[in-house]
DNA sequence: AGAGAATTGTCACGAAGTGTAACCGGGGCG
DNA sequence: CGCCCCGGTTACACTTCGTGACAATTCTCT
């Protein structure tokens, strides 16, 4: 069981990425490197992170832009890195949602200190209270209301879900078209690791399909990838 | 069974190209040589690669320019080779998107070590079913929906595909009228190399034909080129 | 707190998907 | 004309999945 804070290090320079990752790990944190915005998104989708260290200057999607997106969602704190030591950049960074800022070149110990400071400020157990309350999510011909645990058809037919069916469905809905294996699903849904030959998720999927698929023997919404896992094959949009 | 990482080695010097290719293969990787940017593009189109080793100095399109294009697409990591050991080049290389850099002349073992390091970092948890999700593709008298894995006739008749039939069909649909041999098909479909006497693809083709050909004993859509491979003989258009 | 109901995890068995081997048949070439 | 190479297809083995049954756990209501 590993409940150390998990840090995602996003920087396009290998040396910085790797040395930061190693340094954080040596100091008792978990750290995962990502090369750019694309890789970052992939890792965010399949893992749980407590903080993102983000370089401002990156090819592809720029750090500032990434930061704006992330902080709009607002669920993971951000520490920005930049080569420019100018005050204006600091202001801009903090304005668009970063939680702190550090100019390159920096002392790794200072980085660590700031990471810990942010974690102290932000570690509150509201992590997934937010994801399961007061949301309405539409996908395929269904609308899900997370408060009442009720799925409503476009014809008005209603199905209610049990707690764990709801969690599993939300995990899938938050990652449409992404292939998730049983380990990841169990981790994201229940926060625990799968034991070998664990068929829990299969069963949950089976029960969920019985409720949401038109023909549960020919699933179209939740598809199976043999040897891979499961995938929500539908477009999803959040209502408010 | 071979799902070793697949490396594309791009260098205009035959000796380097070949010795690197051989060395990587001796050490348990798959490696394919390419002489220049043109050949590289061809191989990328008909194979699935996990990393590209790219020489900076090349006739035709220059390595730096190639690298910029590739990293803009951003789906295959790059290790740059250069004869110049200057720091500026290193920075430039990394800035435009290379994942690592190695100066010639280099020790093959160091190259291997760096390749493995990049692969460790970039092997994502489980990527999008990317090309397999949310698409509708029309060809001949069929329409394929990749989400539901369903082929629909113009009369409305429907056929279900299995996961691997779908993958194979999409590989073909993305390369209409191009002859693909068994190695290429297996690489593109499953990311692995064919073992000698591997009849996997023949079987998949047979199963696919049974589902999509009007007369499976006289295939019109997927034609065989004796000694060559298979070819999708139909026009394809993507719907949205 | 305890009884009963609902939910969830585990086990087991059958079904389906996929790779491998073997056999068959056709066409080209000597 | 017969051999041989190559591809088509069938059969089968092995793995992975789906799901009913039941046990364990949690929830609810008194």
C-alpha cells in the first residue's frame, strides 16, 4: 500500500524531468515524468496525482495554456517552472491558476520545500466527494444524475444504480474511449489493487451492462478489449 | 510470440544503419533500418514503431527538420544522433522535441541503454484505442462503426466483428489499394513480428472474408496477391 | 443492537476469441 | 503430367470473459 503523495513532473527536457523525478523519489514522494501535454493527459487519465510540476516553456501545447485548462478543472494543484525569472511571468502564472512558481535554475531542495508546502495547504479529503455529487452527465441515450443515482432514458425510462455501479460508471464516463484494464478500474473505483484472478470488475461490468445496454449480450456502450480491459465507447457531455 | 519494442533506425550511412540494427536485434529488440526521410515515412506508414533513432546530418530532408515534424505529431519518441558534440546542438535537439541525444562516435551499449531508458519513460499505461474509437467508415456497400464494432450493409443487414477482426479491417481501410504483406499486417494490427510459418494473418483474413465478402470463395474486397500479401480493393471514405 | 434486505465479492463453469498446426487444393513450372 | 509452393480452411488447444449461484458484507429500520 503506497499512499505517498504522487507528483507528475511535466517538462520537455529529459535531464530536468528525470533529475527532478529521481530527487523527489529519493525524498519519499512518488513521482512520474511526462514529456509534454499529450503524455501528461494520458497519465492523468489513468492515475491519481496530488500535484503537477509544470514547465512553462514546452513545444506543442504551452505550459501556460496547459495550466489554464488544468486549473479550470481545478482538482490538482500546480507548481510552475519557468526559465524566465521575471516578476510579470510570476504574476501571470499565479493569475491563471498555478499554486506556486519557481524560476529555473532552481535548487531541488527548494522545489521539494515548495511542493510540501502546497501539499500541506491542499491535502483535504474532498478528493472525490466532488466527483460524485451534484453532477448530471449525458452519454449515448442516457442521462445520469449522480445525486439520485438515477439513469434516465430519452424516453423517460428510469434505472437506478447501486453505489458501486455508480462509481464504476462515473470512472468510465470521465475517461470515454480510453482503454482501462482491471487494475486501473479497481484502483480508480475503489482505491485498491487487484489480486491475481480478481474477477470483481468483470462482475461489476456485467451488472452495469445489464442495466444500461440495449442488448447486454452484445454490449456497445462498454466494450471489451480482449487482453486489455474495458472501454466506454460513446461521447460524453457534462450538463449543468 | 514477439511483442518487443520496435525501433526505426534512420541514417544515411549504410554501415552505421546496419550495425546499429543488428546490435539492437541481438539485444532483444526489433529494429528496422531506413536510409532517409522518404524511406522513414514509408516504413512509418506500414509499421508500428516505439522509438526512432535519427541522424541529424542527412542528405535530403535534414534530421532536425524531420525531428520537428515528428515531434509535432508527438506519437513516437526520438533519439537523435549527431557527429557534432557541441552543447548548442544538444539543446537545439532537445528543444525541438527529441527525447534524448547521443554524439557520434558512440558506444553501442550506451545507445541501447538510452533507448531502454526512453522506452521505460514513454511506455504509457494504456493508450487510447485511438484509431479504433468513434469513427464511421464507408467502403464498398458497407459502413463500419468502430464504437459498436458493427458493419452495416446498405440493406441494413448487420454483422458483428470481434476485436481483432475490427483491428485488421481498420488497418486495411486506412491503406486502401495498398498491398500489405503478412509482416506488415501483423505489425500494424498487433504490434508484433511474424514468426516463420506464421499463419495468423491468413486465418484472420479468412474469418474477415467470411463476414464481409458476398462470396467468400471469390473475394473481391480483400484480394490476395500471391507471394505478396493482401490488399483492400475498394474506395474508402470517412464519415462524420 | 439485531433482524432482514440489499449490495458486493468470490467461485466455478460454460462460451467466445484467438493463435497454431495440419490438411487440402489449385496454379505455375519444369 | 506431376511436383511443389502457397494460400484457404478446418480443427483444436489455450486463454480470457460473461454470468449464475452463493457467501460475505454493509445498510436500514425498528
